[in-house]
C-alpha cells in the first residue's frame, strides 16, 4: 500500500489551487483519506463551473471515510481528471460465510468476516453469493431479502418465498455479499458529473462505490479512456482482511443518462460490479392522451417534469411498441403542469413498472402538454422521449466487461458503435440494445454497429437487439433501423447467441458461434426466444427484416 499523503485535506488543497487560477493541478502522490465536507458532509470533492482545468491524480488515492459520493462535477467544460484512484474505508459492503441454511434455502445464517463492516450496518435488499472455490458468483442474485443481526457478528438472511429452490445453488461455506452503509446520511455514486461538456477521464480507477462507479447526466461528448471499475487486488488493499474482496461497485460500472452527444468508453474495464457494466440511455415519458391531433398530455417519469425542449426531435412509440416517425416539439411549457385526472390515475395504477420506476404512480401529480409539428395517433400509454438526450453518437471500444451479475453493455441510443470489446461471464445479455417500457428507459437504435466483439460464457443471449411494448408484445419491425452485427465471436454461451426483434434493415454476417451452455439459463429465461422448441438455434429473429 502507498504512503499516506502529507496533504491532510485534499478538497481544500485542490480548492486553493483553483483559487490561485491554476489550470493544471497535480495531486500529491500517496493516500488521501477524505472525510466528506461538501453538501453537508455528503460529497468528498465538489468541482463546479470550471473551464479548461486538468487535475492529475496519478499515483494518488482518494479514500472516502464515509460511504457517500466521492466526486461531484457540475457545469464544467473541458475538465480532465487523470490517474486518480477512488476507494472506501469502511467499504460499502460486507462479506460473510454461510454457516447454516434451512432446507428450502430461504434462511441463511452468515458469519461476517473480519476486516469488513459489521452486522448493524447492512442496507438494501440484494444478496450476491460467491463460491470460495473460484471467487465467482455461484447462483442468481436475490432481491427483496431482509436481514436480522445475530450474536457474534452474524446475520440471518431471509429471502423471498417466490424463489425456485432447485435453481438456488448456494451451499454452506459459500460467501454472501450485502450492501453496507455508514450511519450518516449519504448520497449515491462514486463519480457524478452533471451538465458538463467535453469531460475527459483517463486512467481513473474505482474500487468501490455505494451505487454506480461513474454516473453522468445531461452531459455532452464525455470521454472515458482506460478507466476501470474492479475489485481491489489483495496485494494493494488498504488493510488486512479475512478474505479478499469479491465485489467492486454496488451497481453499474459506467452509466450515462440524457447525453446530448453520447459518451466514448475506450479501453475501459467493468468487473465484479453489482449490475450492468456500461449503460447508455435516456427517459421515456407517458402519453396519457392526444388532444386535437398534435397536442399530447404527458406524465413525466417518476413524476418529474419531462426532460423535453422546444425544437427537440421526439421519439414516439405506441403502447404496443410501434415506433412512429420522429416529430418535432414546437411547444412545451415545463412550468404549466396540470393536476392528474382520474383517467391518468387509472392507467398508472394498472401499469406494471420495474424497480424504482414504480414510484411514478405515487410521485406523479401533474401532466404537461407537448405540441408536435404534426398530428399523431398515440393511444393511452404510448411513450415520448427526446431523441436529443439519449446518448446518440456514443462509442464503446476495446473495453473489458465482466464478470458481472447482470448485462455487459446495455445501450438505448442511435448512431453508435460497439466494437472490439471482450465481454465475459455475464448473468444477463452480453451486449444489448433495447428500450425498456417497465424502466421507462429510452430509446430505440438507428444506425447501430456491433462488430469485432468477443463474448464468452454468457448466461443469456450474447448479442440482443430487442423491443417490446408496454403490454409485453414484441414490437413491430422499425423500432430499430439499420443495425449491423458482424465479425463477432460468441463462445460457450446460452442459445440463441444472437437475438434480434423489431428491426428493419438488419445486416448480420460473418459472426462465429461456438459451443453451447443452455444449462446456464435461469428458469425465468427458459421460455424466451423459442428456446423450448429449438434449444440449439444460433440466431433468433422476430419481426425483423434483413437488408437486401
């Protein structure tokens, strides 16, 4: 481990350099323990309204003493962050050995390990379980669990009764990982840029986080070069622990929302994080009804004011998944919300949403009127998104993704390329392009190229380009357009290796598909993509038109 730096207050040091007008700031080498002070003790380093500044953290580590946000970056232009390592002490997770379990595996007794947070600090409801044989996930991730402290730094884990015991592969001796938090009020994500232009992150490492490693919102043309989210090696850890760390971040590695020009992830790594490796998307909002042909009554995702602006190109999708030609927004007043009426409430209360998006039912109090430049036929429950704010123009290249408990690369944007990445040991799809109604995550993909990637040991579809309506039906062709899938290698993975739905002008060629491991599939996925009728199919197409 590196020496502790002589600088005792990293945020104050950087602040003093900025106050002197410095545009290149070299963080002193060594380990900097940071007691967060910004935003009422919830942010370790706050950077705001900076232009053309480079902060070089090569050979420096920023260790948060609370499980809260490490760095927040607001309204900055041409800011570059180089070489800094982010970690936490205490960690935002605990680990322990399973010492006993009931026959149905619904209750686990866990002896927590030395060197990790203790029983009283658990939070969340997620349980990941690893095998000590290879330090890899050994079973599906469980949500909805509850935790009870026991004597002797033990906890009882109680899982939901809906699980299928025959697909629960954990055994006594396996290792449970559960989220942990410090007692103080915290906010999520390690590095959190918002409303920034042309950010560059280079050689930045994140070893832990209470949620995402990197989350950017409303940014423009960010570049992430050789950045990594990974569990920390034993030989560089901050302290001696009973067993090596098994997790990096609690959820996604890299996540971009509402980018005007999408991010570039070049040579980045996301491994052992608690959800998707890389995700790029925007927001859908719900069309309650259309009045006068071109005036839409819209309910914002999570009850927020819809992130739409006059002049935006609007992506439009019916409740059954039919994508209409884009229209232009010619009128929208974000300050002119009207109270929801009974028909608005009726739809929200009967629609199945996923995760925190379920809060849209209770959070939504107002609807907003959006006027388009032409008349449209959009039934109740249709969706609208700004195609200017979903991350179009992105690039994901030369990255290493996985192992991870969910998807590897998940994009919901257009005019992008996913090339020459290595995606391994994902428990969800390896590479996925798909809007998702239940999450209200936009958008569909036009002009998408997926090429030269290597996907190994994927427990679901290796490359999936999909679209489904709010009723769960497969969307008609045209949700995605001009998709190229070529020169990819998919090995030792579940079948089908490639699945494409709802697409016009698909170019799929020169892909190698080798080996088959359908026993990887979780029970909830067994019936997808006609697997029951043809478990050996390599490629699955539905509502898809190949290019001539």
